[in-house]
C-alpha cells in the first residue's frame, strides 16, 4: 500500500473528528470528499541518495530535499527515513540459455532472500516459456529458498509476462493500516531478450510507470550466453534499462555469473537505505496526464534518484 492509500484510510476518521462537536448547520454535501481527495493527490516517492562513490547517504532531513513537478517546486508534506518493510517479487530467468548458470544464480538469489527481515515479504517467480509463481508472498527464508531451488532451465524467455504478473501480485499486497505500508520492488534476472511473451513491452512498461514499484534489473552477459554484442542482447539491455530508469530502480550488467551475489547485495543495501518523500501536487487538474518529477538535495555533491514521474489522477480516480 502506498502512503497515498494510507492517507485515504485515515481521512474519514480525521474528518469525523472535525465534526465531533455539532456544527450550527449541516455541512455542505461535498465536504466529506475533501480529505479523501487530498489522500488521492498525495504523490509518494521512494528516493535513493548517493555520493560520488555511490555510497548511500541516509542522514538527510526533510528540509534538505527539493522536489519539482514539471519544473514547478513542490512543498514536501510527508517524509520518512525509517527503514520501511518491503514487498518484493524475485524473478528468475530459467530459459534454456541459463542452464549452466542456474546453480550459481540460485545460490545468489538465496543469499538475497536470507537478507530479508522478518517484516519483509517476498514471492518467487520463474519464467521461461511459461511464468510460474513458485512461492507466494512469504517472510519465511526456508520457504523462499525451497522455491528458488525448484527452478530448472528450459524453453524460451517470457520476461514481459513475468514482470506483468509480478506487478499485479504486488498490487494485491494491501496494508490494513499505516504501520503496514511497504516499499515495493521487483528484482528480475535475465540473460537475454524476451522471445515468447504475449504482452508487448510498451504495455508492461506503462503498467510499471503507473505502479509504486521500483524495478531492479540484472542483465547477465556471459561468454556462453547470447553475448553482449548481439542484436538480441542489445534489445534486452535497452528494455532492462527502461524498466529500471522509469521506476527509480537500477540496472546491472555483469559479465560473469559469479558477480550476481555482490549485485544482489547492492540491491538489498539500496532497499534498506531509501527515503519516502511525499507532496501534494500544486497542479490540481485531474487529467490523467504524465507529470515529470525531479528530486534534488540541498547538500552538495549528492545524487537523488527516484521514478521519472507519475500519471495524474483522473476525475474517476478512487
């Protein structure tokens, strides 16, 4: 659940509190909608801040962030640097080209799963010609490890289908209250281009941009794989970079499978080093348009990274 949704949940109680003492006359009919509208319009951003050495900076205060939407400065109204729980989908390419690399990839993914905390949730999805959810969301490291060990190589690559299913699954992880709000992420490992998805890349990317999910993409370049110079891998690299850049994640392109453990470690460190920054957009139009977002810090020589933007609400948004 997003911060926005949490505000929606809290809004009726807040409004009821305002009306605890009988007013001199009945409120206008539209009054109950005001807090609800405010909840919908809160824009929530997960922000990663690094210095020139890519070290994560975790001690910034709210007033050290500046947020711009379509070039217009916004007022930060929500800020959290607490290490929020995570809901994560772990996607593993198990196509035929991964056969010799899969045992090492499995161990790296298991190491990543073991770093998750008790309050975190993760699901395991493998994809080749088909997409299979091997483990639904769980905080049990043994269950996640067992699911990862179930993966076996064979078939073609349907990565877009897998990302689509993961995005839909993450949308179902609903918090019952503000304490259960989770950052959402997808970590996808693949060694080549998508060859068998029914869904087009553009449709899945659009869904990702409409979500609150950061995508971390690992494109494995190896000598016995498709190769980094082939047209297919260049297409795959473009796709993985787009997924990561648009959603505020990162893309990695290791040259050997032995590098996977360190990369999973970097992703784990990043997820535990993020800020949540929220603001009420100064643009009140509910036109469904794409709005570009830029976050900067007032502290010099730091880089703030978040998703590139969001789609504005529409008149029918709930």
